[in-house]
C-alpha cells in the first residue's frame, strides 16, 4: 500500500514521555506508509533537543522553531508542511501496532467522515475502560496487550462524537482544504482548538467519529501541567463565545450516547472474564 500519511508530533517538554512516544511511532507496525514530522517548539530541555537530533529513522522529518510558537501554531506549521492526510499526535502518547491502518480504515469507511479519534485511557469522551474518566491500564496489561483486547471486542461501528479529542486526531486533507487549519489566533498555546475545529468540520457537512478498534495510551498534559488550569479556563471562555450551544451538545452526548458506553461495557466485561 503506497498511501502516505503524515504524523505530526509537536514537542516541548516531558523528556521521558516524548522519548516513549517517538520510540513507539518508529517501532510500531503499519501497512500504510507514514512520515513522522517532529517539530521542536524551541524546547528549553537540552535532552529533548538531543533526542530529536539523534532520530535516524528515514521517515522522520525534523523541524525546529526558532522561538516558542505554542501548540496550535506549531501543529499548523506541520499541517501546512504536509499535502497528505495528517494525524495530530500529542508527544505524551504511546501508539500501538497498526494504529495508522485502523484510523485510515475508519476515516474512509464513509466519504462524510472528516476526523477520527482513537480510544485512549485519558481522553474524556474517548476514554476506556471507564467513559469520561482518567483511567490507568488494567492490572496485568501492557499498552499493546490492552490494545489487542480492544480490537478483539470491537464491532467497528465508528460512532459519531461531537468533537475529536486532542491526544490523537486523524484529519482528511480534503477537509483541511475545505475548512482550513486550526484557529491559532483564538486558542494560542492549546486546549479547545480541536473542539472548534470539530464544530467547523460538522458545519461543513462532515462527521467526527471514534475508532472503536484503536487504542493509544495517553499520559496527559505533560507540557502544560503548571499552566493547564488557566489555559483551560481562558480557552473555554473563548470557545463559548463562538459556540454558545457547546455545553448543551456535550451534556446531551454524555447522557444519551449509547455506542461509546457500549464500547466501555464490552471492554469491562472482557476484563472480568
């Protein structure tokens, strides 16, 4: 299969998590060809700079920002560098075998799908085994083994979700061409930019879906632990100015969705068996 998908990984802080992320992306098996665009957002950590410098895989493209641009501008830089479908991947994740193949399959299961989000342990509405919670790996499970369990119980329904989740976000190039890149002017260093983008996807007539057969581990908020609360609060206010209906859409989904909760139930049952 000749398809090329660009995996965009913005890097700033969190050496150990970043190292595990990059190692997993390079190591994991996929049928589809990928290019790995690693963008150093002027990291203050010399270990991270050395880590990127020493990446030798031929699929890796290294981009260094001369000054810190923040998460959203850095991601947009990667999107604009690419002409392909892209996956925006947080540097505090660990991917699993054939993750790209499964996300691509979900994306092209319908021409109306615009974004695809994989399941994770720490990703609000994409969280498993317990929905809308931060989860740890089940006792006795590695990331890969838990991923295999999820694929085994999956029915590949690809349920529609109101918004993609930022740990990993597959975006079709056609959608980018139609609606543009992330709103860096409004959302700056990050948080809620994926919600805004997802609503624009929906407004353009496309769907945001969950790949219910794909699991990616997420440590969570490595780069902005100290600043996270203020960033979240500020950007949520900005989001609500653009989309007054957001809380109602989210509340409705949290209470009435059946497909995502069914995924969690199947995983929980399998863990108990």
